[in-house]
C-alpha cells in the first residue's frame, strides 16, 4: 500500500497531528520542533503532551509534493489563518506563528 501524497506550498502554514511511542513521548517540544525545522518549516510551535502532539509551522521551502511516510504523522492539513484569527489564534489558543500572511502591519 502506497503512502498518501501531500503538497506543501511556500509561505503557507500547516498543522500536523502526531502520535509518538511511549518512549518518544519523553521528547521535549523543542526536540520535535527541531525535526520540523530540519524538514524546511519555520516558526514551528509544538503543543500537546506525552504521546499526542500537534506541530504547526510555516513551509519555507519551494512547493513540493511528498509521500507521508513518517509513522508519527496521523494527519496534516493547511491552516486557514484568517479563520484561526477569528476564533482565537493558533493551536492551543496561543498566538499565531508569524508568516507571510499575518506578519505585516495593518489589521
């Protein structure tokens, strides 16, 4: 069975639902964020605890289609930042990560 293909677009924000093993659940949020930065994301925010985490970040690379082969990723989707602003901010109710859509002045 082949892995689903997901396309990321430069300058867009994505959120992934993660499932870690019992042992991996002891990893700190910064360690997980570093893995996403290595992939090409910036302004990465990790929330949740233990085996269940959410990772949100801005794709800084070129548009790219990739198979979702990492067993830690349960789901991933593009974030509608305008909708998130309307309903209280980023994941966990926290601030939205800065990106090309919301980093300017004005409002």
